[in-house]
C-alpha cells in the first residue's frame, strides 16, 4: 500500500515547510499521531513536493509535522500510550519544565519534541493559526471532518466535500484538537478513510490543499488536479448527511474483551436494538437509530464505536445567527442558570429548576462541553467563537 511503502526509513519530526516570507496564516499540519495511520504523512510529502517544484506565491507558512515516529516505523497505533489522548495542560507543563516524577516513555519523548516544534512555529507566526490533524480509521467507509463547534472551524470544515461531525469534544479528552482549540486556535481533524487504503492519501492531500485555499495562503488556480481530488471525495460521500452530531461513544478497555461485529463501515445506518458488538458482559446493541462511526477493528484503541445522527443545515444557520447576536449573554438571566464565578465561558445549570432548558439549545449557542456535579450541570463554550478572520 502506498501509505506504508512511501514512508522513508527514518522520519524527521519536521517533514517540511513552505512560505514564511510574508504575513499570513500559519497552517500546522500533523500526520501520523497514530502509528498505523501513515496516509497523512504521505499526503503532506506530496503537497510539499508540488509546492517545492512549482514555487507558487504563498501567504503565511505551511509547517508539516510527523506525529508518533516510533510507532509509525513499527506500524502500530502507539507503543505505551495513545499520543492523541495525553494533551492536558498540567502534563504538558511538566514535560516542558522537566518536572515529571517518572522517566520519559516513548510517547512522552514524542510529545515533548512535537511541543518544541509547535511552540517555535507559534512564536514566529505572522497571522492566525490553523491546525490540521490527519487521521484514518480501522474500518472502511466515507472520509469525514471532525471539529469543535465554533463558527470559524465550521467555515474550514465545510470547505471540504465531506461530512462534518460535531460533538467529539464532549466525548474525548486529551486530543490535539481540543488542546489547540483550548489555546484559541482554529483546529480541524480529517479522517481520510481506511488505514491501508491508497485513496486515503488522496483524501488527505485534498484536505491540506483546501485548508491552504480557504485560509488565503494559496490561490486555487495554483493547485494541479484540485478538482479531480474534490470529485473523488464527493463521489465517496454521496448519500451521507453533510452534518452529523455524536450521540453516543462506546468506551472500551482491554479487559472488556470487546469484539465488533464484522462488516460495519463508517456511516452505515443502524436501527435501535441492532447487534453491534459483544464483550465479556454480553451483546452490545444500538441504543437508537442512527449511523455507526469508527467501529473498532484493531487491537489497540479505547473507542469501540460511535453513534451519530443527522443535523439539518437549518439548525447550523440558526446557531450561527444566535452566536453572532451574542445571545448567550442572556442565558444567566434565565431561571436556574448562572455564570461560573471564575470562568466566564462556563454556566452552572440547576437541573431541578431549568429542566425545560434542553441540552440541544445549549449546543446552538456553542455550549458543547458538559459535566454533571450532583444536581448541577456545568456547560462550557469556546470563548473565542468568532465568525471571521477579521475578528480573530
């Protein structure tokens, strides 16, 4: 397979850069944070090769980084711990300051080196920052985009002819996407297809090109075969709803003896009660109608599967207007809702009083993260949810 055979025997942390001579966005592209997902690295190599040979005018800078180098060379998801579940502020501070209590493991070293390159790039940036995280899945199926639900992230994700998944930040912690979003940067995750599929490299290549076009780094006319790549992805995504919301994540641990039923693909429709998997406790069935996403067909990983459902584009339009009008500022005036005394982006909801205030309405206003504390529900939104680069 191209994604595996095209990897060099030694992988540099910095795969390459382009631009950097004029003001403009900094596009940080990360491939291979999971070692069995090399397609993003190969796609970044392709893009850098085209840019290097054709030398088109370019605003800002493209920086392509390699994620878990050791795991990529061994062709496994990770060696000791998942490198895409460890991006927490306290852990990062300890790595940067060298104050950890235990010797560094292989993923600790990978993360520290990645942080050094990211921080160096951020220090020299001359415009807004866009982070693009390239992944593939163990199951076959349609490529898709994953974002934290901010207006600028939506704009970037909708530039691609692929379904957009909302709500992952409610279910996964310690990801690079959440880390970069929490720091105030735009961040998009792109799942290019099945791990060993040569088509995944094409899909990732399109994702990189479209980020460069949408952010104004590069003119569309400067990119060879762009329309051909767009058409390939459009064909792959026919029949899949353009916007979906995560309804359920089935978390797994090694001792669960989780086994997914064979044959599921990304966005395969499932019915309530349908058998999806088995573990040591018995059958695992769909809790509601929807689509299955990222069914686990590999030995490593803690996500058995996700269930998603369609979100009508109308509701995204409504949501955008509500946010532009800053109507979230009115929420603390409603019964049972008050602002957190220390975090301006967090509301405290008394569920006994505000039972009528459904979570979907919080979603419309950007409050995606939630945490229950007794009768109280803490809901948070991104404080930098703006709608244009000029506001950034």
